[in-house]
């Protein structure tokens, strides 16, 4: 990118100089031409005057004729001088004309250089290089040997200024991706300093605590507790900090505090592996307190999917797992559905109202449903011969205790 940028700058400088120098060259040529014409006329006048004086000395013309002819020559010379431009008066040469424009030429030459130096000093060139490195880093696979080298280049280019925050965030994210936890910690601390007292620091402190938790072998240290409290002071609903707060409470056997923190975190955590982990932790904490499993939540079914080992050889890596719930007595269209690549077994999946196919068809609106898990070779929603399935039969989600266990043991 930099060679192209330098070439573009050079072309623009040449274009700017052309606008200045070409008119100047034309004006100079015109003035030199005018000066040369006047000098030629003056030389001719002097030669003709010498001729007249020689004719007078030879007696070819008398005194009256000499005076009359001399007067006529001088009149012609004056007419020629008066018709010239005022700026062309006097002896003009190319060197004298260019010497008059030395300041213009000096400014024309120095202005692009000064602009380029200021651009570099104010960070424009550095910003272009940062953008180039950022693009290369985001487009490079984490497993690539080039990835750590690009991280080091980006780290060496970044300056501790707020206008480069996006680069610091990218560096922290990349460090987390390839497990460079020390680099991630240093970068996150730099981000926290640049953010100051902004609420943007809530997830930063939470991530610092998360990284330190991994480095400490899944143990809560005083430093981690400090970062958790800093995150929650800025945002009481920060989910990562709430999750760690629950872990800290669980470690000291304060199971109710752990349940409260994890339930709070669930309100800010989308459905997926993180929410499943929180619910699992809540279930364990409730067991430690001697409490029954959480009652089912309307509009949500948690499913554990397993497959008959005899059918495993028929599952190809490019197959897809379809999980959906449909009304036991109602339209065949699914009330909630999710499509996932096949992976390790068992699979923990949640169906809820956010997965509704249509606004009026939701899990929470139907008291009885059937849940179906299907491994599809085509990946489409339409069932085909050879697909593998498991069905729950008719269930009532509002009365479901714990997770629904579903076994894929049939072939269509």
C-alpha cells in the first residue's frame, strides 16, 4: 500500500508543479522573444544611422537630408518602443527572468516536502500502515505462522492514544484467539488506561478478570475480585463479571449468592453455550442447597441430544443436526427450530420463543408440543429417506423438570 501511496503523492506533486511552471515558462518565453525583437530593432537603427553618416561624409546627401532622415529613424524607433509592454522595458534575458521568479520556484519545490513531513508527523502515514496491518491480521488464520509476526508488528506500531483504540482492541482480541494471555492482559490494561473512567471499561475489566482466572488455574485471586468489582461498578449487568462473581461465591460455598449472580447474568446472556453453562451451574448450586431443579420456564425447552452408537457410522461430517418443536395439536410448521453442524455427543441445545418461525407461532402459546431431532444429509428442512431421527413424543414444557433427553435411534 505504501509504494502506491508514495507514487500517488509524487504524481500529485508533479501535477501541481505543472500548473505553476508551465504558465511561467510561457510567460518567460514571450518576454524573452519581445526583448530579442527590441534588441534587433535597436541594432538595425544604429546600423542605418551609421550608413547615413557615411553617405553624408561622401557627399551623397547634404546636411538637411541627413537631419531629416535621422529624425525619421528616431521617430520609428520611438514608435516601436511605445508599442511594447511596460514589463518588457530594458534588457531581458532568460536568466534575468528566471531570477525574478526564484521565490515562486522555491515555494513550489518546498511546499510538497513540507506537506509530506507534516503528514508523517501528525500520524497520517502511521495510520495507513496500521490499517494495512489490521486488515492483514483479520484476514490471516490464527493457525498461520504469520499470525504472531503480524501481532508483533501491530503492537510495535500502536501508540497509547485514544484515536488508535480500535487497533488496541484488535490486538487484544487476536491475543485471546491464539492464547497469548500475557499479551492480552497487557493490551487490555492499556485499553483501560485509554478509556479512563468511561463505562466502556466495564467489559474490559471483566475480560481482564476472565484472562487472569485462566492464568490462575481457574481460581479467584484478590486481583481478579478487584477487576470484577470495577466492572460491576461501571455496569451492574456486565454478564462476564457476574459469571465470575458467581464462581467466586461458589468457591466459598455461598451457593445462594452464586445462584443470584448467575441468574442475573442469564438476563444478559443470549441462548447458547454460555447460557447453558450458567444454568448448569445454577442446577449444581441448587443441589448443594438441597433445592429441587428449577421449574420450567414458559417458552423454553432445554434438550440433551444423544445418538444410538449403532447409527454413528452413518453420520457423515458434512451432515447437519436439526432440532425443532411443533405443536402436538396444531399446524405442522415448527414453533422453534435450530440447525447445527454435527459434532461431539451428547449435544446440549435450547429451544425458545426467540427461535419462532412466525410471530404467532411460539412455544409459550402451546401447552403440548413434540420435539424432534433429525440428522439430515442434505441439510434441508424437508425430511428425506435415510435421515436419522429421534422424537420426544408429546410433552408439556411448563411441567418439564430439568432437561429433556432425546435419543436419535430411528432411520426414515
